[in-house]
């Protein structure tokens, strides 16, 4: 066992390696409790335990801000057929929804992820036919938006073992099982038997940023530095607001450890810093 593993906490009750501070937050407990509870699943976007890791909603004004930015920067994403796809099945988890002009009632978080798709394509190119890995996909909303626009992508999902069943339920609801190449639990990625994969693209919305140092190192070696391009969202303030002091890389150290030469840090509004990289063209 490497010396770095001394930094990885262990959950004695589950007898598994704790890879991220999300392991010990109420969200993981909620996932255990919600199994088989249809009411919990129907209304998870109103649940505070769920919100301990994944934001349950944005305000009406947040959504309007993202919609305005889409109109200005990525108006093609509002074309008739495509926006119709984006707005289907957005009621998953009973989210707060607000009126937005001709689009009717919309979950403001949908606007945020449509904007994110535009940002990803702007920095990393078209996604047609790509093999994509997402670390910490949450309820799968980014996966849903990407596969709406690019139905031929092949997706690998990496998440904590507890929430994995929840993610799979959401993928089934979206009707996108055929887009998922495989699900990988964090424990499997950390194991010596998993040697890594060469993905066309890796994405993460703060989940990689939440990992402990040894987990970050392993993911960097097995996934990030083997992926041709990627986007990792970082929010260093997550560590201070959650009163965590375990060893970890901040966004600058993550950036420094990405071996690709074509890389940049882009400020992501109030969210944090997004690290983009891609291979030489």
C-alpha cells in the first residue's frame, strides 16, 4: 500500500475506503434510506439530505441569467427540435419550475446545463460519437442534456457505490440505458485490478475536486491524464464551507498535474474555476 493511502479515511461500518468528503455527508445516508421508497424518489429535488451534495434548484433569476447567456452565446441550442428534447422529462424529482417566456415552465437547472453543453463544445469541440467519462454524475442531468444533443455518445459513469443505484434509476427514467457503456464504482477505480481507460473526454462537476488526495492522484493517473480532453469544475471553497481539512489538491494543483500542454483555467461565475484541456491538433 502506498504512503498516500494513509490520507484516505476508512468507514469502519461499511468496511470500504472513503474516497471523498461526500461519502460522509447526509446524501449517502439518504441514498441508503431511499432504496425502494418511491415517495423519496419522486420528490428527491426537495430533499435537504440530497441537497447536501447536489444543489436541488436554482432561483428563477438564476435560470433567466443562464437563458439570456444561451441566447447570446449559443442560440443554436434553442432551435425547435433540440430545445424540445432538452425540456422533456425535466420533472424528475419534482424540482421547482418557473415560467420562461415561450418555453413555459422550466426547471432553472436545465438552463444551466444547456449553457454548460455550449461551453464544453466551445472549448473542446463537437461530441459526436465520443467516449465520455463523467466523474460524479449526480442525478444524470448533464448526461441527459449531452445525449439529447449527441445521441451516439458512449458514456461511462463513475460514482460512489451508494448513489449508483439512484443514478441508474434516473438513466432508466430518461430512457438512455443504451448510451451507458458501463458504471464504475469509486472502489473499483481505486483498486489495483482497474488499470484505467483511454476516454475521448472526461467531465466532472466538482466531484473530482471533492476527492481526497490519494483518490485524486489515482484518478489523475488512470483517467484524467489518459483522456484526450476534459473539463473539471473546481470550487476550492467547498472545503472551507464544509469544514474539511483532509489533504487534497486545490484547483491550481489539479491544473499543474494535468499533463496535457493545451490547458486553461476559465472562471465559471460564482461556481468556481473550470479546467479545460485537449490534445494537440
